[in-house]
């Protein structure tokens, strides 16, 4: 990657989420750490067991992930609102500042704005 393509990276601390919800609708795994189960289940008014059974899948390693709808949308997205926003998983909190998909700049409206402000 040349400098023109990466200049925005040094300004990630200025990222502002535009609530485009594209990170919530982009297919992929949403990992839930063991220590996140209780805060999320408490927020939803469920037992940890019921939260895991109702809203999570167990995948390789094994790891918990939030379930998704058939179109890849996160099960916690209802309309334009994350049902667990105040206690959302670390993976969601960290996107796109601490991690991002290789094509995040193509779908994340906040990253698009950042790259427009800092093109090179």
C-alpha cells in the first residue's frame, strides 16, 4: 500500500461512527468473550444460560459468537438500533479503530469520511 492509501491510519483516533449500521449487517462472526456473557445477559434481563442458548452459536476452538440472520445481519440489530449497544462485545466496540476488515473503507461511512479528510 502506498502512503496515499494509508495516510488516514494515523488519524483513527478521530474516527466518529456515522451509525450507518454496515458493520452490523456485514456478514461475519461477532465473537462474545466469556466475560461479556454476564453483562449482556443482565442487560437483556436473561440468565447467562438463556442468553447463550437464544442468541449465541458455538463455533470452532470453541468460541461463542452472536447469531446472525440468514442475510448475515447481527441478531442484536432491531431496525436501526443495537439491542445491546451499552454492553456490546469488545469486537464491536473496537471496530474500526483497533481492527477492521480489509474492505472496511468501502462500506464504513465513518472511515469513508476519515479518508476524505486525510487522503494523503
